[in-house]
C-alpha cells in the first residue's frame, strides 16, 4: 500500500497533535542589521548558537543574547531583532502552527501567552534536535511534516521540561566547573591518597575558598565527599566483583582494613560483609563499576519499570 506524505502527516497529527511546520531556515545576518518590528500569524522557534550582543525585543521587553539561547515568538506578539553591531549573527528558525488541532498548544506551557520568550540553553539534545530538523528540511523535504513535525514536538517538549520540570539544582546553586573538576579527580583517583589541599591547588583556588565553596554547593566538606564517594565505589565493588573485603578497602584508597570497616558501617549502617549478603544479586555479575560523574543519573540500576507500581 502506498501512503502519501500528506496522508502520513494527517494520521500522525490526529494521533499526537503534531505541529505543522511552515518555514525552516538557518541564516547569518550581517553586523548591525535588524529585523522588524513586526507581528507574525504563527509561532516561531529560533536558536542562536553563539553568544553575541544581538538583542531580541518583544512587547516592551529586551533580551541581550549573550549566551546560546532559544527564542519563542507567539502569534501576534510585537517583536524585533537588532543584530550584533560588530560580528555576524547566526540563527536557526522554525515557523509552525496547529491548524488541525486548535488548542493543542495549551499542552505545552512553553507556548502559553505568559510563557518565556528567551531561554538560555546549550544542551546537546535540544540543539541536536534543532539541527536535525534543518537537515531534514534540506535533505528530505518530502518528509518534513512526518519526520520534522514529530521531532519539533519532541524539541518543544524537551525545552518545556528544561524550564518547568523541577530541577535537581537551581541555576543559583549550579555547581561551578572548578568543583566539578575536583569531583572528577576524586572519582578517577579513589585508590590514591587525596588531600583537600591538593584538590584546591589543582583547580587554582585557595584551600579556604575551595572548602567554603564546596560546602556551599555540595552540602558537605571535601573530606566527607571523598569518604562518601569511596564508600559508594566500595559498594559497587562488593556487589559487582568477587574481591575480598581487604581488597575492596585497598581499591578505594583505605590502607587499613579495620578503619575501612568502621567507616563503611558508619556510612551504610551495615558491615561490608552484611551489605554484600543483603544486596547481592546474580545479575550484578556482568556489571562494571562506574564513577559518579559519568552520568546525570545513577548507572547500573533499573530507572523506570511500569510494572513496579504504575498501571
């Protein structure tokens, strides 16, 4: 059976309320140029990949695009662009609407009249989605509505999630890169001697500033964090490897097995042997211990199981 692009698009839109894409482009404006003021009849999503002194003005508000950002313009909004006066300004844009599903946009708070206009965001996934839509528009024009529209819906949902889902950390408490670097060093050198003084030197901060900032952003001292991460790695080794307790202790930086045992019980409430006996599962035999900072979520566990409480 031969299904046309329009038939496929209509079927998909009916099922998942996909937006319909009107115009797609990727352009670089000359320094000092501008666009508008104007009003448009549909939605426009833009991505400015470079931080510049370009300014987006909408309904009396002005946003200087000093960092990579997404821009959302809603139908009827009075807006204008003043591009960087000294360097070219590139932006990717998509015009779209919901002609077959009036009111569908209400499902996305991003598109609400009171929603944000400028969203600083440079994460790989949404940026990659935006660029993939550009690629589809160029290389697979006949699939723009079936592929591009579903990808656009996912992109809008992802940006909405970034804005409105409860964050693990607020922007004000986002961990500075120096502390991330220190944590990464700890994870890579758990089997070695690590001092707070050495960590501070490695990131270029004084011992006092590093310790104070670490407590501010991590909620514990650097020394406590080192111990915690050593014990967490020890837990993985106890479950995923067949090392003795002494070997596990040495592998995570403890030179004294008795001291390791005391610290482990203080942190976990169980001895290392009791922990292994209580939590060991044969499926763990094929798993590899990982360091904390390798992922935004804990690895080596089932993260979601619809059969475990959700129907």
